C-alpha cells in the first residue's frame, strides 16, 4: 500500500523557484536560508486582524538580521506607522499593503502573484 502514489497532488510546487529554497547546514543539520539580493526575493503580502486592528504582513525575507532591521526601520519611517520584524517577516500596524508594495518594488523586491 505504501508503494502506491496518489494520481494527483494538492498545492503548488515551489521546488523550482530559487527564492524559496533553503540550505541544510551540514554541521547542525538545521535548515537555513541564503541571503539573497532584492531581485531574487518572492514576497507574499497579507493582512491579519489582531484585537480588531489590521496588521499588514510581508514575508519571507532572505536577508541578514541587521539588514532586515535596517529595512524595517526605513519602511516604518516611509509609512509613518509602527511595526516589527520577526524572523523572516515584517509586520506593520494598519492597512498599508498597497503603499508597502510600491515602496518595496521601487527597491527591487518582487512579489508572488
């Protein structure tokens, strides 16, 4: 029964897209992401409601921690709103997805879809 393969698969395959690939660290066995230049990113943007207030989220960023913090700080100043960066994502207070997308595209980042 284990040898049978399903005749179809559900979901999209991200194997061929290099912006989504992770590297396995040989020593520790952990997955780590490569640092990539802005044109190699494929960002996804969505909105959540937290305690009734909108939060705009952009992810995944393949940047170093210092570069991600600097970019987040620069974006918060341009948007005039608060925000934070956690791991490989940025979160901004309010519904600012259109403005955020325009600013990031001007810096060379690409968006999926």
